[in-house]
C-alpha cells in the first residue's frame, strides 16, 4: 500500500517537474486532483489482492486561483515554488537553483530557503476619457419693449428777475500786466513818454510851483518817468497834472530804502493807483557794479511793500541794454524788461540810424527773455564832445528823434524833458551829460 502511495506521489511530482515551468491559467476549466489527507489521489479498490486499477475523479470547477510555478533542479527535484497572482506577470528570470548537494547515504532532502517574491506593482486602470458635453446654445434674450415715457406737463415760465449790471472783471494777469486790486495800470503799450527830474542847477529841490511851471510845457506824452521820491516829486507831479490823463512811471531810486520809498509813494497817491503806469527799483544798478542778486532781492522786497499799500501793477528794475543782456535774470525777475539804450554812446552809429540801433537791442533782449521790452531812456545830446561818428548837435538831436519815432510806435521814454543842469559833465560822458533836454532849459530855471 505504501509502495502504491509513493508511486502515485512520484508520478504527480514527475508530472510537475517538467523542464519548463507550467502554470495554470485562470479562469479555465482544468482538471483538479483531489488530495486526501495523506496527500495521495483518491482510489477505488475493486480487489484487495488483484490488479490495481487507478481511477481519477475529475471535478471541473471555475475558480479564480493563483498560478503556481515549481522550480526543479537538474535531477528533477523541486526546489522552490512561486505564486503569481492573476493578471500579474511572472518574474523576468527565475531565481538560480542552489547547487546540488554532495551525495550522501540515504540523503534526506534539506529544506531550502524559499525566495521571497518581490511585490509587483499593480497596474492602475487608466481612466477612460469622458466625452465632454457640448455647450448647448443659449437662447438669445428677446428685447423687452421699453416703456414709453409719458409726456410731463411743461412748467409755465416764471418771470425772471432783471439782471443787475455787474462791474467788468479785471483782466487776467499776464507777464506785463499783473492784476490789481483797483484800476489796472497800463504798463507797456503806451504811445509816448518822457523823463523829468525836479532839481535846480545847485542840486536843490524845486518847489511845488516850479514843478507845476515845468509841467505846463510837458504835453503830448502819455507817460512821464520820475526816478525817485525825494523833493516830494511824486506829490508835486501828481498835483501838477491833476485832471489830465498823464500816468507816471515812478521809481524807488535807493534800493537800500525800499520800504521807506514805497511808503512815500503810497502817501503821495493816496490810494489812487490809477495814475501809476509802473514802478522801477533802481536805475542802472548792475551797470554800476551792484550784484544782480541784490537787485533781484530789492525787486521782491518792493513787490511785498507796494502790495501791502494796495498796488499790484508792474514792478521792474531798469538797467543798460548791455547789463540786461549779460544778466537776463534781472529782466526775468521784472514784470517786463526795462532798458536804457543810447545810440550816441555806441560811437559807430550816426544819429539818423538811432532807431535801427535801438531796435536791434530790443529784439535781442526780447528773444532771449521772452518778455516785452520797454526803452526807458533814449535820445541824443545837443552839446558835448564827439564820440566817433556820433556828433552832439541840435540837428543830430532832431535826426535821432525822428529815426526813433519812425521805428517805434510805442514803449519808448525819451531822455529828457529839459536839460539837467544839476549834473556834472565829464569825459566819460563826453561832456554831454547836461544837454539831453528835448525842450532845452526848464522854464522854472
């Protein structure tokens, strides 16, 4: 019995020990040998001692079982098994069989260490792309009828109050005409002007009556220029021209006393600034050597002082055309450029070319500064020494005046109304300093 049992087991093992591993695929219908408790097949015995017939009972079942791979050595002895789960690929190469043991009497099979199967990653099912739903066309909103506005009853026109006449607004400030608190001073744009000084030949001040006498012959001029505030000249000149349309180009002569002279001017005008065309601060100060910054500071000081007294008209400094060209900052600090320009001192310009000479300087300074240029002194002496082609004489005086008047329609102040006998002649002025008067000696002399 034992022999038969071992024979059956050997047959089963030989069947499994093929040269290549056999695997049972699943799920399939495969014969399965039912093993008994003794690990042998089930047999039916017809006779105890007769020929043995082996009957194998085959049950066909459908299972999801693992595949088992049995590895054997060269003698056909199983050495290891490997279980491969369903849908899992077998190892790429089987583990190498251990070397055959040396023959020994009645060797018993030694248990060999079983190789641990490496877990194989389970393939993840790839998600199948889902069809994207096609956007359904949205129904277009149908325009809703807008309610028509109901006509509103029109209000009956109410009687409007009659507008009261308003005073004309003051003109906007410009580079040459700042706005004022009262009547606007004209500034540049006057047609003709002349300068006047209220001194006797002995340098004494002329009286109110003398000033009034002098102004009886000063006519036909829109503007009269005064240089300072001493000798009550502002009050006397305003009184002498009361009732006329003459305006004054006033001056603060001593820039070290701006506040004092501004107050003197304010007291003279008595709040009526309509007679003031402009106010100058200094006369040829930079030409005489004063620092331009000092002059600019005096201009600012005068603005503050005069504004405090109610004046908001043009404020400038006056200097020679050369000083104004070399120092345009003093022009830019002023409301317009005010220059003293005499063709006689050029020495290369004859009297009849005076207008052309002056215009050349006016255009040059105006282009450099972008401001209006007013000529605050110009003329020609009637007596004195010759300066090159410039010859003092009455005839040349008239020729120069004609040339200037034909060149300029406005913004020129002639120097001066009368001879200034209080001045001192010298070689630097070609001994002509006293003889620039348009009308000769003053009637009050």
